[in-house]
C-alpha cells in the first residue's frame, strides 16, 4: 500500500492538549483534547471501504484492499506523522446540560492535506477507551458500525452534508452489549469505522469551555474554527467575528435540516454534542428513515416517551441547539442582541428553504405564496393512510396527465402500505380515496401552470426525490448477513446508494417499501442508543 499522507494536524498543533497522558477517565480542564492511542486488536478484517472517500485521501482501491490498510484503520498501525487524540466536549442531551462528554470512543488519527489542498481529519470510531469514555468501553459493535458506514456514504450521495466513512472493519474481538437495555447483554462482533471530515468540532466543544468559564480557550477555539474552517471570515478577535461565525453556523444548520426533511431522515439523537460546527450530519446512532410518512415518528426507543427528536420536530430542535451554541459564544461577544438577531434568521431561512425544497420535490419551478395551501394539503394527504414517503414522490413524478382520469390515486397505489384502506372513510366520515384525489387534482392543476412537459417535470422531481434510501430494514438485512460473515449485502447496498436517484436494474428490491415483518422488528423500526 502506498500512503503519501501529508499530515498537518492543525487542531492538535494549534490548541492546547491535556497535560495528563495516561489513559484513564477524568475531567479534562484547560485543554481541547487528550492524546491517546487506539487499542491494538489481534485479528482485524476489512468488511468494506468507500472508493470515493478513499480517493479524497489519495488512496486507490488496491491500497484499500491491502493488509496494511486494515491494520491502519483499525488502529493497529500508527503511521509516522499521526498524532492520535480524543476531543473534549460537553453537550445538552435530551434538553439537559450533561457536562463533559468528549470522544468516548472516537480517536482522531491525524489530519491530512490532499493534493487538491483539501483538509481531512481521519477518525476511528470504536478503537478503544479514552479519558472521555466515562463508564463505557470505547468500543463499537458491527451492527451500529454497518449502519454508520452505509448511511454516511448514502447521505453524501444524496447530496446531504455529512461526515464520510472510509472503512468498516471487524476488530476481531467480541464486545458485550445489552441491545435493548432489558437486562440481556450478549457478545457481539466488535467493529471500527474510520470516519472522515474536514473537522469533527461540535457545538459541544464550545459549550464545555463556556460552562467552565475557560473564556480564553473558548476564544482560541473560535479563532481556530474561523481561521481554518470559515476562511472567508476574518478571525480578528472582534465580537463581530464571532457573531459572523455563529450566523454561518445558523445558515449551514438550517440547510442541513432542510435536506434531512427532504429525504425523510430522522437523526434520532440531536443532542448538541452531535451537532457539527460545519453543518454536517454527524454521529449515526439510532437514526431512521421515514417509511410511512409520520411527522411524529422517531426510531429511537430511548426517546420513545417524549419523542423529542421525532421527524417533524427536527427543525425546532436544531434551533434550540443553535441557541445553546449562542449561549456558549456569548462570553466572546458579551451582547445578546446580535446573537438573537442571527438566531432569528434561522426561522426565515428554514421556512424559505423548506418552501423552495418542497416546490422542487413537487416539480414546480418555484414556490409561490399560494402554494402554502397545496403543501399543507400534501402533509395531510400523506397521512390519510400509511403512505411510503419515498415511493409516493417517485410515483407522483410519473403521474401522467394524459392518463389522468377522475381517479389519479390509482396511479399511486404502489406507495400505500394498505392500498385497500383508501376505500374506507375517515373518522369524520369522508371518503379517503376522494380526499387523496382532491389533493392530486389540485397538484396537477398547479403543476400544469408551470408549462413543463411530463418528462421535464419527472426529471426535475427525480433529481431530488431519491428512489433508494438506507431503509432501516435494508440495513438490518445487511447486518444480519454480515454477522454470519457474509458482506455481500453491505457492499451491494453501498454500491446502490452511490446512485440513489437512478433506477438500477436488478436492484428493484432495494427500492421496495418496508415488508410487513419489519414493521415492529428490533433494528428496523426500533433502535436504542446501545451500540
Ligand atoms: P452518542 O449518544 O453516541 O452521541 O454518545 C454520547 C457520548 O457517549 C459521547 O461522548 C460518546 O463518545 C460516548 N459514548 C457512547 N458510546 C460509548 C462507548 N461504547 N464507549 C465510550 N463512550 C461512549
Ligand atoms: Mg455522539
């Protein structure tokens, strides 16, 4: 294997390290990170790697197939120039300040610059304990690692800002987990994912420093972030520079959430330690994809009582999280007004971005004020009977004006989980079929006003409405097979998700709606934070 990594290690070089170098759990004050070595494991194997992420790092597919690659990206071989560390951060978990969290099972190997002058941080998830592991073991299991690996790459190919995944490896060790927290712990295969991003700085990195009153360090981290990750802003130490940083994070976060809503992605654990300062999707835990459209749905069983992180609440939670970031930056600005103003833009940015995104999903050239009624009606129409969100938009794109009769819903039956149910009546006595048809007719009238041909409208819609998403049950099939040592489905899903908007022959089954057996199966519709 040829590795010509050019390590820059900007974070570690610029910011203060924990002076303690022994690896035991502790509060780490006055520092942004702690140096720590990954565990070595006896018998690692590579399950899959992403060619595209490898290419960003200057690695060829043949490099990724090598034994050395497996050793490096399970943490067994530290290359010259690597300077492994775990980051210190805090966070608000489920709405409450949780104090110091930190990279409990993530270890940055180093940061490189590629031949296009792009910077990438390489981080192993599941490579052993760190000073931030608290009571846990620093490890990860295959099931959650398959999910993180596949979904990171799927999100990227959907065009959604995300951390990337280079590799998925088995450590060769067993890890004990109580998957449902119901007193049934059992050993599972241990795994490591190498994640890649320009930076893994989270809202929580700022929050912990603010909470501890470490204002000078907070300033250093904010200046570092501006200098290296928001290069068009000036890191001149003025309050304005930090307000500008905050405004940019507001904007990036709003854009990211709009993208999640577009594809029906539910993160599942939007704690502030899981919010990237770059507006990337980060930390794939008990995430899920809407199958039947239900704004109240969350895949995370740990959150089932309050459903704080349900699909429809993600925009509001992101705003709440941004408020926590504003509070953390306040000591550098010392005035609430500019932060409040910047935060106030979130609602406008989100609303206008969402309107535009929804217009695009419907194949309209632009959003008009009067479309509010159409969009409101859509939300209702999707909930009249269990409707697969992904398939609905694909079938809607194919809705033929020519074949239109007075029963357009007959062209969308493939999107319904119980097609017969549309012949029933709602609680208020209305015919479901008629209700859906009314919406479809109003939609067609509006679409026709754009003067696009059917083909143009279909193409437009299919470019933003994916056919293939990382459906929960598909990931579970891949996991079940991988647990038996068969990695074919992991690899085939990875390949399918590279072209999520295009029909792929022979892969029709990956575009199917959730089968009945998956409705209540653990891992498919129910996930816990245990990973
Ligand atoms: P998460 O909910 O996955 O974002 O994790 C919240 C915090 O718990 C983070 O600080 C993680 O690093 C830490 N954590 C989660 N799982 C483990 C584990 N198995 N070992 C050590 N720390 C963990
Ligand atoms: Mg996390």
